[in-house]
C-alpha cells in the first residue's frame, strides 16, 4: 500500500503494450546554424500529419543505423552532406500512435556541407529554439522541443 505522498503515484502508467502495432524506428536531427536557430520542415500535403512542422529525418531502413539513416535522409530531403561523426544524440521520443509505436532518437548537427533546400515538396524554416513551441508539431516531437530548449 502506498501513501498519498508517495512519489511513485505521480508517475503515469505509460503507453499501452504494442499489441498488433508495429514498432517504427525513425531518426531525426536538429540542424543548428551559426545563429543558434534550428531547421524545421513542414510536412507536405498528401503525407500523414500534413501541415505539421518536424525535425528533418526519416525511417531507419533494415540493416541501417540511425546515424546512417540521417546521413542518407539529409541528402535525399535537403541536399546536404554530413558525416555520422557530426551527429550527437541528445534525446529520444517513444510515442504510441493509433496504428504504430514510434521510437525516435533526436540528434544535433552543427556541421554539414551545402545549403539545405526542400527536395520533397516540404517548406523549411530556421527558427530560434524558444519559438519552436509556436509551430504545430506531431505529438512525438513535442517533448523533444523541451529537451532541446533545455540543452541549448
């Protein structure tokens, strides 16, 4: 039996078991420019969660590490080059969506070659970290914003 002041009582139960939902591994990156701003991308029409802003990245393919996926995705989505050694993991999200469970490590990157430009119909915006909360984001990204703010 626990007392009303037991700190354990303030911990929520967490997400439901996976059940039939697949576990999806997606890697994301906070590209940080010389002014300390973070690049976010708006999901284009026709994709799930269209119109929401997110950190660039994408699904980790079979046999691929999250860092390798980010190097690939940054080239495919933004036309920039970076190296796995330029990616520093800072946080992760674990979020239960209705049809899948998302596990998403977030990396910070301050070094890349080229200028990010949209290659998949998305809009891009450089945003000061405190202003990230002003952009609607997928539910899994929201806790990452707070962690990024606290780190930077």
